[in-house]
């Protein structure tokens, strides 16, 4: 993909001509008091898949550094354990049962939206919902989505109809499914509203993520050099590590964890490229970056078949570390995710003893919406119920007001977490889609989650210590 960085050099020269010793950050972005915002949202990444979360063989030096320079959450949650509803909550700050993207338990009715949007299905994010780019637009932000959308398959429901100024990516997951091309077809790669080609055909799937990463770097370069000095929002949602697994040739075979590890290490490299570009432009003190994933790891052993030119081994899926369950469940392994905040000079980082800061306070994806509203100066729409609270107290080393989380699956409340306790009213196995597979618990199964915190063994290592992980 062609670089978009041609505006940077004349702009830098203009700055230098004003005053020779002025820094790019200090003078050229003096007017940009509102921070740039980057959300990096991985796909099906497990809580235990990063070395900074304890994985013994996958190497993630860039995410490790991000955690060292920022704040790592051990109790960060997604709003839902599968793709579509999780992403809808991230962008709207509202539970799927509020924003309409919750689906049902009935996958047999073609007129009913399933829990994950399929190419032959119905449903899309309502245009009446306010998304992050729509929240930010009145504050002068320019927004782009790179990667997976999955909130509307038809063109009238693509990202640019929901406030994004630019879009490079796919309407849904990269598929395909050999048995039913109507459900998971060879997906289109879109630039704004133009179809560039289909994955596995005109588009080389093996370079998709590296192309996305280059596009992200180019976007940051272009926006930082824009004479209008508009702050930017980047929602970077790569396909790694959704099955079928694929990676670029430069990362093939680099990890001791096999193909899955290769994918995670490529993802980590991409995060490094983005952060390095931000540092090189001197805008790190004015850029808030948050890393997480849409749901827990996909550990099914029978879904993925061999595809031409694509290595596909579902036994190499991700890890939730010590947590029970995975993608599609409301056990901890399905909904608890890596969460890393980075904003040099604002987010608490290493202490005087050079120990990276870790917080065990509760937070989830919908809190990002409220956080972004606060740091951008945006006003939340009136008459709308939001499910997030700002994380700024946590990011500054203070106590959050959050004490509860509500875990839904479709239109059913499955579990509730309150402080250190978690109650399961219903449970199910991974990808047991139909309601007869549900286990109902009356009284509910109750867990105390304050037990052990394997990555925060000493109080001095934690910010606002308050309980630890478990297998609930």
C-alpha cells in the first residue's frame, strides 16, 4: 500500500522555519490540546497469551514495553464473549442488550439476528446509536477504522455510515468456510466504500495484517503532519488471532508456540510499529493508546478445515492462562482480557523501584467510551443509558467507582460480578449455542475471586490492589 506521509516534510520545515530549536511536539502540536486516541483490539486473544501476562513461550516484547511504560490491568473484561456484540459495546459504550446487537439463542430463524453476524443473516448496528467517532467528531477529531468491522455486512451499514472518516478492512471475519460460502464467504477488502478484491483471491491473506499495520503507521504519519492539526482517532482491529490462522512469511515459524504463537508475535510487532511511529513523531505525551481483545481464546478442535495455501490447526488456539473457559462462555476465560493503557506523562507507569505498575481494579470495554469522552471534552448524549465509567482515576493511580459487571450471553443474564464475588445464574460449555445446553443454577454458583493473583504477588507491585484471578 502506498505511503500517505508526503505532507509531513513540508509541515516540519514550516515548523523549523518558525523557530529552529522548537520541538515538533512542543510547537507544531501546541494547538492539539485534545489527545490523539488509538484503540488496538485483537481478535480471540486469550488472557494468558502475552509474555507480560505470563505466557512461557510466546514473545511479546513490544506489548511488554507498553505495559512497563503504562498500566497493565489484570481484571479487564469484555462486554461479551463473542465478536459482534463485543465490538458493538466497545464503540457505543452500551451493553449489547441496550444497543440491539445481542442476537438470540435461535440460529435457525433466518429473520432473527444471530449472536455473530453472518453474510446471509440480518441485523446491523442501529444508526441511532452514537459511536466513538460520532462522539469525537464535534471535538474536531478525524477517525479511521483499520481491520474488522463486523457490525453490518451491507454497504449502508459499513463504518463510514457510523462516523468514521476512513475505513480499510473487511465487513466481517476473514473466513472462509468451505462447507457454506453463503455464511462465511471469501470476504471483501474495502477501502472507504471501494472493493479492492476478495481475500484468498485477489488479496493475499498472508500479507493482510502487515498491510494493515503499514496502513496504520501511514495514517498516524499523515494525521500528525496535517496542517489543520486535528486530533485523530484510530481504531485498529486486526484479524490476528481469529481462525483460520495465517501470518506473513517473515513471521512463519518464529515462535516456539507454533502457528498461533507466530500470529501473536506478528501482532506484537505491529503494536511496536504503531508505538514507535508515535514516539518518532514526538506525540507520545499527547496520545492515549489502549490494547485489548474482543473475547477469550477460541479453543474448538473441530471447526477449521485445511484451506488452500492456509495452515489451519485449531489445536494451536490461544490460552486463557489459569482462567476457566474460552470464547463464547461467561466463565472468566471467555470474558477477561488483556488490558494495557499507555499515555506517557499521564498514565502511571514504573515506580521509583522500576517495577511496572499493575492494577487489579475492575474495568471493561465500555469504560473506554466514558474515558474517551472525558479526555476529549465530548459530551455524552442526553437521555441515553451508558454502561461505562471513566477509567481516568485508575490510570492516575486512584480508586475507580466501578464495583460491578453484568455478563450477558444473547438476551440472557448469565453472571454478575460484584467486588470480589461472582455469581453464575447460567453456565454453558464453549460454543454450545442452543438453550437446552444451558445449565441453570438456583441458587447461583458463587465464587470469591479475591483468592490468588499470580502476576501480582506482592502489594508493592500493584496499584490499588483489590483481589485476584480465579477459575470462575
